[in-house]
C-alpha cells in the first residue's frame, strides 16, 4: 500500500511526496531526520524470494559504485511483509522524458552531451569486475539536475555478468522502442544491449519520436525510420552514429560504450574539443513538472490513431525554453524587424502590381472585405458539438450494446445453480519461457447461453467449468490459479450487466460461491495479486464506478468517485498490487487512468476524444507497460491493440502492429512473452495467441460458436 505523506519510515525517513509509481512500488522523496538531508526512497512491495533477491542485488550494485554520473545508495532495509526499501541520493531536476515533453526534441549539442555522459557511465559499469549491465537505459532513467549534470538512474534490471554465463541473474523487462531484440526471450545480453538502448534514447531525443521496436524490426515487421527523415537538421555524422548503435545484430553496433562516446563527440565541431568533465547541459527552467504532465494529457486529445514511431511530445503545450544572452536577444529582435519589413514590402508591392495590371483588383479586395471596413459581419460558422450518439458509434461494430446513460432497476436475481459437467481436468503445467504449454479460461456460447470453458493453449483439452441456465462470463483467475471469479447472468454481446452478481468457483467447476451483491449489477472483476481483494465495476450507486471487496470480511470499498456522467470501469490490478489501471469516460470518450489500490492519486495515462476510445487496460507482468484497446470511429471503424510504457504516461501509445484486426481483450502469459486475445475468424469471435510483438499468431479455438473473454491461467 502506498505510504502517506508525513509517514515515518524505519524510524528515520519522513515521507515528503511521491516522485513516481510503478508496478513494483513507488519512489518517494523523504527527509533523513538523522542527517537533515533529502533522499530518494525506492520500495519493492513484491517480496517473493526472486524479487527480494533482485532488489538486494540492486542495493549491492549501487552501494559499490562511485561515478560522477551515477547515483549513490546510502541505506537498504526490509520491513516484515511490507516490503524492501532502497535509500539513495535525491537528485532534483527533470528526467530526459520530461525534458522532451517540454521541448518536443533536443538540439544536436545537448543530445551529444547527454550521450557522452551516459556512455561514460556505461563504460564505468561495463569495465567493473565483474561487469555490470544496466539493461534499462531510456529517457525516464536519465536525470538532469538543476546544475545541468546528467545522471543514469534506476538499476532495478541490472545484471552482474559472471564469467561467460548465457542466462541472466536478474529480472528482465522490455521497453518497446528502447529494448534491442536480444532482450526479448532468453537470448544473451551483453554491453552492446545497453549501447542499443542508449542509441534509441538519443534517437527519441533528436526526433521527438519513439523508434520502431527492436523485436518487430528483427522479425521484419518494421524498419527503422532514418533519423534525418524525421529531423532533417540533425547532422549526418550524428545520425549515422545513433543508427549504428541501434543495429539489429549486436556485431554491427559499436562494440563498446567508449567507441560510441568518441563517435558522438566527433559528430560536432563544438564537442570534439570537450574534456570529460564538460558533459553538462543547460538546466531546465523553473516550470512545475506537474503542470507539464497535465498539459500533455489534457489539452491535446488524439486526433487519429497513432502508428509505430509515436511523437513523444506531440501533446505537450510548453514551448522550448532556451537561455539567451542579451546580445543574442538584440540580434534576434533586429532580424524580426528586418523580416517584418521585407514581408510588408512584398505584400504591398504585390498588391500595387496587381492593381496596375488588373484595374478590377481593388474592387475585388473591397468586395472581399480586405481593404474596406464594411459594417456587415460574416455569418458565424456553426460549431460541431460531439454527442453521445457520435461517441457510441466508435465501438458500434465491436461492442454494439455500449450504453451512455444508465438507470439500473433493482431486481432480485435468483442465485444460479451450477451443475458441474464431469470431465477429466488436465493438470496445469507451468508456462515455459516463450509460451509453450499452458492453460486459458474463456467464454463460449457453443451450447446456447455463454459458459466458461478451459483449454490448453494448443487448443486441445477444452471442457466446461460452468453450466448456468442464464450464462456466465468475464472470468478472472485467482493469483494461485486455483479459482475463477466470474459474472452471472450473462448474454452474448452484453456490455453493461444490470442485475448481475459475482461468483467464485474452483477450477474444476466445484464449490460455487456467490459474493455479496447489491441492487444494480456487479461485473468486470479482477483479482488482486495477493488474493485478498477483488476489484470490480458496479452499478450499485446508479452509474458505473469501481469498487473493491475484501475477501476476508466481505467489506466493500468504493475506489472511484466521479460525476454521474463520468463512468469508471475495466479495473486491472498492477502485478504488485499497489495500483489499479482503469478506464474513465470523460467528455463522451474513455481514457486510461491509474490510481492506488485504495483509490488515491488518480492519474491520466492516455488521452482520447469523441472519435477515439481507450478501454480494457492490462498490465505487463513486470508492471512497466499497459496494453489497452483503442476504438476509432474512422472509415472503417477499427480496433487497435495499443501499448504505453507506464513511465511514458501522458504521451501517445504505440500501435502494437498486430494484424488482422480486431485484437482485443488481451491477457499476458505468465512469462510475459505471449498474449492470448479475442479475434475474429469470419463473423465468429475466436481465441488466439501471439507474441507481445504481434507475431506468431495462432488460433486456439475453431468452434462455429463465439469464443471470447480469454484469460491466461497463472502457475498454480
């Protein structure tokens, strides 16, 4: 659970504010009351042996590092079952992601200096004995202090290379656009992995666009757009250096970070003469970062679905801010005046020439109202106001029963009776790295009313779990893979479940248990990672809001509290239980938001407008990425699978590129490399699996009926 402001942690650190939140925990600014200095406190709420070991590894790595471009760890401790905590130097300022949101893209000189400083830090890491790989270089992990100093932060995915090992010794995650292809799956990572990620970071800084994903490029589903095609003013030598660092084959990249640093510095005559201590850039202006993030998500709704290579700062309204000398300001003012005079000479000269050669031209100008001052005013242009009917058209083909105004009528819903169907339940097997054998639950109307079924991911072993007269749907697994929470009654293509209730059943179809309900309807359940709570959408207060039920005492907590015309639904727990992603309907369109597990600190993740709806969020197993569906009411109406890094919230998401469409209602495999989802085979809904990059699409179900609502079974 998120620490409150003012809380005293470990009898020493007084919490001041939350600096950021991720799937594993939060990062806080705190005051060390023993020393009277500000510190950053990073928490790990997931205390399994592997994650605890990885967190300790990060502490050991950082505690032994001494470099001008790296942060320093000062403390590490564990508090019972609450979590682990890492205390390090607090660095004021902005990170590179925030800087790019503010300025859209950076000038060559700044990018070179940032790249040189990061290359210097990576050289230090890679030459330790044993070597250390960072494996998560991206804009959010490059911090810029108020003095313009540049720091590489967050070693949560770092790896210590022991001998010639091939397997990793720590957690592994992928950030789309910044991770090289070898970081997906089980391929070996080495110092050239960090070089690729740094190159991708500099690419984004130069162009304002996230580069095409490395795995998609390796599978020939995408090609890297040249730097100068996106930013023509970038020097050719700098563009070549960045693109070389991002080669698909590691042997084609720079082989050391030092080589990359030299190539960057030699790309510009100003930086060739710099010594190592010159790697600082202009500090950021005194602009509240909170206002930058708000502007980037509120003021510029998406006008069309984004594609691969998404502008990072396309939604930022803060103009680039530079530091100018008085002489530069005077020179700029003179040039503005000269340009103004030249423009006026050209305009009036053109009018005089037209008047000389075409005597009727002044009369035309008068008729147009350009040189006369008529009293009549032009008729106002009617303004198009988005309506609920226009918004409803967005998902008409995919969710035809979406409702904009809900007035639930309380009804007494009889408790369904479950008649288990005797079957031989296959023993679930662990999902090996890369997918392989596993199990899914899904819904099918193959026997009439929708029922919940189970199947192996190869498509065999299909058998029913429920047999309810009025149907069952929207299954969600308990974290141990032994129970399913679901909704009943259900109808095919139902979107809002008035009068429905939540039930829990064992995976073999026995022990049906109703959860406490209230008039209105409960649906869209999701189980917390600790197995103690279920979040769900409910109509119990008259309109869609998100609630959480405590399974120990059946108490219910309302998590969202929006206006009656702002519906909240589709909750999804983060893998470490400290956050919930959800969709909220504002201004006639759905957006993705997050909040804490108790409903605090709501924060917008994606924008939308009345032609673009973002719904059905799902977290990646490492908590770094949120997948969601984007419905677009263009021609034709389509449903995209989108991805957004939680760290890059407020920017536009990236189209995963999965085809054919629609690809919706996705769920991750246990290892995080595969997705199960609902697609279409002709007019029928069917279940498919594919890689997270949208490749290796395989159809799981082939029944003539509709199969939908798939969820991947956790390891028991």
